C-alpha cells in the first residue's frame, strides 16, 4: 500500500479516515468528534445552498472535479421539498 506524508502524519491512502482523525485531534485536542462527508456531495451542497436556485421546485447540481473520493464527477437532483 502506498503511503504519503501529510504534515508529519503518515496516511496510507487518501481516504484513511483513522489517520486523518488522529492527526486533527493531535492538532486540536479539544475536538471530540471528526465527521467525514462525501467530497462530491459537499461540492454540490455548497453550490446549491449559496445559489439563487434554492426556491426552485427541482434543481440539477453537478460537480466536475479532478480529485476527491475516487470519483471525478457526480450529479444530483435537488427537490426543494426534500432538502
């Protein structure tokens, strides 16, 4: 398994949540819990909720990315009644 050194923390792969959580808690000892969210969903949610389309009945949100959770793109249909 390939390893990388990220700011002194040995991370075996980009989704090594245990190593990332250990590193963050080491930097910020008061942190009780570290939450991880899907990379593409985070892009789409931030774009949607900061857009002028939040009052539309149905909106298409697309993320085209060169890096993330192993995917480079995803599309989501956002229904305003099911946010």
